[in-house]
């Protein structure tokens, strides 16, 4: 007599009840992931490895790689820049100059090979790393900008306002960075 937790398929294979439940749960999970991916894509907040692996059976497991983290960071920054600096990004993509009325005009912005808005200028001839010569432009007061400041604040052991701004500016250029001091004072308790 077959066990209640076993079923026989058309080919005569015996599958456990748990395996059938697993397949049902997996299909529900795939549908849920597709829904989340659609909604989170607008924010650029979907973890690439999770979705890639959940839709394929032979996906990678383990920790996120450095390349995956860099790609996720680039996606977030591109999303933020395309919503905040839409006119500037479109002008640069059309090989035009940034509008004169733009607050980015003095930074001589350009789009890098990954379509990320960066600071231009005379530092291109300096003997510095690429990120230090051409910082990524971040909008003032945006959630991503605040999260980056919070990350660097913790990474550099609760550095003061000037030290924190210096460390952030090695890679990013937050607009009106010096005016973020009231925001930076919030980190004193962290």
C-alpha cells in the first residue's frame, strides 16, 4: 500500500508529497519574485543575484561577489541620477552641453562608460585614481546620499563632519556637501 506522502506519476516514478509541495511553493515564489522585481525595478533596489538564482535551478549560491555589488551600486546610482538630473543626463546623451540654468554646470559633468554622471574638470590630468578624479555626482538630501554618508560614517569610526565629507568626496560628489552639516550632526548618536 503506497504511503500517503508518495504519489505515482505518469511515468511510474514515485514522488514524495514534500517534493510536490516544494514544486508548488517554488512556482509561487517565482511568481512572487516576478511581482517584486517589477515593483522594485522602479526603485532600482532588486538584488540581481537573488532573482537570477531563483529563476534558474543551477544558480550560484553563497555570498554576493564584488562585481555583483558594483553592478547593484551602479544601478542604484543610475536610477537616482536619471530621476534627479533628467535634463542633464538627456543633454549629455545627445552630445549637448548641460543647460546653463543647471546647478551641475560648474562641475563640467560628463557621462562615463556606464552612463553614470561624473564630475569633469582639470583633475583629469592629475595622478589620482579614476574615482578621485571624477567623482560620482549625488543629489543633495536624497535617501541614497544619506545612506552613503551613514555607511562612511560607520566605516570610518564616527568621523567628524569634515573628515566624513573628505572620505565621501574621494568617490562621490554630493551637491552642497558642506551644507549637509546639520544632517551630519545626526550621526553623533550612532
